């Protein structure tokens, strides 16, 4: 008898992890396309949301949206037609969401209900908040080793509720300086970040505004505002985006003066150099990076930095490992 109970205890012990690992079963399941991102209500049509739903038991149900204000007062509600849902029957309904009238810059609070058509009992409820896209300007240096979470601008129905999506920018180290290596090359790929949303990141343009107090960049044309601009690109590697200079530029091999366009006597390069004879002048100057039209919200990143220079390989004696000292032989 003792042996019998021992085997029973062992069996229960072996089955216990399976019992404990089994998660709760959702009685109701939903699915829908992703809706959004949205503009503000004046530019936004009312939305017809298409939702599929199933249930572990056969039931006749309908869906209800309620839009509430900041005081939790219902300002609008929409009701779907009834449908039959079960484990083997996928109910499909359409329900209107009045985004044109109520989705303003402060967002829209929505309550969602699954209701039994026969007795009006609430079978499931959920809530979500959605906002229109809005352009903001950020200084990434303020978010070094941190993140920016925009407001939720899209949503979909999944599992037993609603999932909202927001644009997220997650930054590595963003310092207020950048480095110049021993060959006087600007190193900017340290400025990198990752992006999360329903699609890959897009942007309108990126560029570097150069200082020009001493005419250091006389071979680079100015823009309409009189600024010396070097176009940049955002390069994606894995989940990370980083800045990159144009792959085709031109440099004076003697003075390291740069040009974006072809000039006789200049060599082709993919690196951006600082002119040897102006390093001391530039050390007191600021360089401004700009990325415009980021993501669906069309936000902007703007940050200003100075630079740190390693000892140059060959050049002026005060900032080079090797220099040539000449004189007059009498």
C-alpha cells in the first residue's frame, strides 16, 4: 500500500509543473486591422472599425463604443449589429468610431464593450486612448541613455482587448561633443538610436550646419539662409539608426579643406575632414545636427555640439604627433 501511494505522489509531482504552467484561457478573442495614425478631427473622417471575434461558447453579441470626456462623461456612443460568435464561428461586425467629431489635440478616450444581445449583460469591457499625430522638436542630448515615447496614435483589436501603438525613440549615448580622429576626420556614427512603431522609420532630410567664423569651409556652398550645410543620411543597421556623411565628397589633400562638389586638384573621399590650419579656430565653435520630418509624427531632432580632437598624425606641432620644424640656415 505504501508503495502504491508513493507512486501516486511521484505522478502528481511530475504533473504539477504542467498544471502550474498552464495560463488562463481567454473566453473571448478579437482581431482587426491596425487603425491609424490619425490627423486632428477636422482632417479626419469618421472611422468604420471592422472586428472579428470568437467565443468558447455560442452567443449572440454586439459591440458598443463609448467616447468619454475628461470628466468620464459619455459624449457619444456607437453600436454594432448583432452577430453569433462561438469557438467554431467567427463573428464579423462593423462599428463606427466618430473620430471626425471627437479626436482633437487632447486625444480621445474610448470605452469598448462586448454585450450579450439577449440580456444586455456586459461580457467584456476595455478602454483605450488615441491621439492625432503631432510634430515635436527634441534635443536628443537631453535623452542620452533614455527614450522618447510619443502619444499612442494607432490601435487594433487583438486577443481579448485593444493594443495601442506609439512611436518610440531609444537613444544610446548622445554627448554634447563629438570626436575627430588622428587623421582629422569627423566621427558622427556615435549618434545612434533605435525606433519602434508599426513601420520602419522615415525622415525628410538630415544635415549638419557648419560654423564659418573664419571662412574655414569656403568650398562648401551656403543655403538660402546663408548657412553652410552638409547633407547627411540615416543608415539602418539591425535595429539601430545612425548618421552618415555622403559617400562621395572631395578633399584638398594638402589642407584637408572639403567640398561636396567636384573640384580640380581635390581627391575623392567618403570621410569629412576638418581643415588642419583651422582646428584651433573651430575648437571654439558649435556644430548643429538636424533631422527633419521623423516618423509619422514628422518630429525633428536638433542638437548642437563642440568637438574633441585627438592628436593629429602630422600637422601643426601643438596638436600633432609629428610635425616638421623648419628654419633659416645662416
